């Protein structure tokens, strides 16, 4: 038995130094060897797409498919091979197993396979770097576990996916491919959904009976790049510098503190062609005073990304996402910084994608303080007694007298304060935020069931009005019926009435 597997079976703490030491001891023997050399070492002639996974199995002494290894599965170790190109970029997003559309709408986030893998797994990234000859060199391994913040973002993507499937996926054929409205890579810095199928005929049924190509969740390419690389790692001695002419030209393009690498590459190709495009790299751009990150470069006058993004967010009184480069908004580091500042109320969202700084707010309203803002959230918790759910609309209706309401902002502003307070959990229903104080995550169905548990029954039109009046939630009758039926409530079409159980319906007759 391989010594590494022996220690895994003995229940070694997989995040501890011992495991990393043992893994490194086993795999470091092969560091610096090319894919070609490793294939020769293990007498492999395969050119299969998963050849690096096969090589990793051989290096670890595991027989059979790596991802199915009983030893690794038992220890919650998820190995992933990563190929970093000469440019410093990776080619692939990270895929997960396909999900069934009819199952995901019945699940809660905590019961989903996607959550279980992200929450419980220790990812072992096995990293190959492309050399000048186009061969991939086994360079290192890196252990990683997803943070709670990023897990929350993954949850948002999962919940949005489930919600879209419940409502009905929009399928549009553009003459070449069929497109859908599931979350794309531009909607989240962490994850997205796209097909993972053998061909167009490899499908699963949607809840409405239509067939759609099998889909799965993916971790974004840029997100993985940020994990496995950093500015220091991307600079290596094998990278080529610009010629004198190239350096003069590229220098003329560096007119701002942050520039996207793809924009530089486009300009380079227009001027010099593709032959030496690999000269656009961390080493050559460092020589021009810039640090190289996954998708962009940042002036070296900033210590790191955080310093740059902090200045960017706070330098103007109002930050408007609609006037910014979408690529910047999608950046993991930008999102990390804006999320941190939202949670500390250094910036406050007053409209979708529009933020004002706290300093600017205080210039407008000198009496306001961060304590005033925080008290709005802490005082709201007393309204979560019997009612259990709340939002700004509900608080106004209940007569909340918090001083913050005197400033006259919209419900959107106050709901965002509740969202980023970390006091409440929240869900979206009909485009409206709804908050609750619970250790358990709740769904739209839980919300409906909690209401009908007390009242037992209600006309659907009256319930529609109740949601609008109580919480400002606008839902169509069809949507109300869909949520009700999918979550065990009984709907009688003759009476047009919703009941907590079918027995409650019979008891009323």
C-alpha cells in the first residue's frame, strides 16, 4: 500500500501540515518533469483529454479513476489538475457533476450536491505550467478550501438557478445554438451554469416536460486563476521581454492604473501580429511598472489589488456600476472589496448597482452615524417574533420609528442595510428581499408554509393581496400556485383557495 494512502486511511487531518508534507514528499519527486517525461515514466501512450488526471493517479499510486478513489472520497479530498498557459492564464473553468432539473427545484441549498462538495471538500490543485515548447511541466500542488464568503456567492448562483427552473427556463435558438437564461459567467465572480453533455441529444427533462441539454455548475476560470496563481508566481525566468520597439509601444498604452491584459493583447496583435504574443506576460509588464494579475495589470504604486480597489471605490461620492467596465465589476478582488465595505457600511447601495460612500452621506446628513445605521438592523430583529419574516416594507407598515427612516430613502436602501448587517438570512421572492432570523436556511416554499401553518387556508386572490400589502411582494396567481403545489400545500381550483393540508380542505367542507 502506498504510504500516502495509508495515512489517509488512518484518518490523518487532511488540512494539517502532516498531510501536506506527505503529499509533497510523494509528488515532489516528479516536480519539474514534463507531461511527455511522465508518460514515458509510466509507460503511457494515451493522448486523452484527462491525461493529467491519469498521471496524477500513477504518481499517487492509485489504481483506477482518480475521482472515484475510495481513499480520497472517504477523506473528502477532491483532486483537480490545472494547466497554466505561457500567458499565465488557465484554459478551463472547473466543472461539477450534472444536476437534474426536476430534483434541484425540490432541494434546499444545504441538501444539494454542489453545496456538499464545496463545503466539505479540500481541493488539491495539481498544477502544470506550459513551457516554450508547448509541453506542460508538473510544477507544484496547492491545497484549498472555499471560504464562507465565496460559499455564500455560490449559494446565490444555485438559488437563482433553481428559481429560474421553477419559473420556466427561457430557451432561444439563435440559428446556431440554443441559449438559456441560467446564470452565466458574467453574473457572478465565483460560479456559473452551462452545458456539460456529450452532445445536443444528451438531455434531462425540465419540470414542464421540455428537454434541455444537461447542465452543471462551474467555478469561473478567473476565480480559479486567482486561487492557483498570484503576481509573484506568474513571473518566471522563462518568460520573454518585449523588444525595444514593443516596449515603447506598450508603454504608450499604459495610461491608467488598471488595464485589462486582453486589451493589451489585442493592441499588440494589431501592431506586431501573433507570433510573439507570449511576450505580453508578467515579466515584461513588471519591467514597465505593473503587477500582473489574472485578467488585468495594476500599477506598482499600489501595494496590492486591495489597495487599488479601495481607492477606486471610495474616491468618488457615488459609485455607479453602469458606468464601469463590466469586466471590472465581475472581478473577484473588486467584489471582495465592495462586499467588505458594504458590510462595514463604508458604502451603501441606494439603487441597484449604485452606491454612495458613508462620508458623502454624512456630508448630506451630518447627524447620521454608522451606529444609526447598525441600530436600524438590530432594532428590526424584535419584529421577528410570531411573524418570523420582515423587510423594510413590513417595518414601515408595522410603524417602525427608527431615526433612519427620517432620511427618506427608498425601501431598496433599507433592505440593503438589513442584507449586509449579517444579522439576518434572506431570500428573494418576486424580486423582493425577505429577511428572517433563523439558523436554518429557508426557501420561498418555507415562507408559504409558515404562513399557512397558522391561518390554514386563504383565497388565492386574498393571499396575493396579503403578500403585496404585508411585504411589498408582487406574485402572479400562477407563480403562487406553482410555489404552493411544489411545497406540499393543497390548492383547490374550484374554490381557488390554498390550504395548509388536504385534510384542512376536507375539514372546511
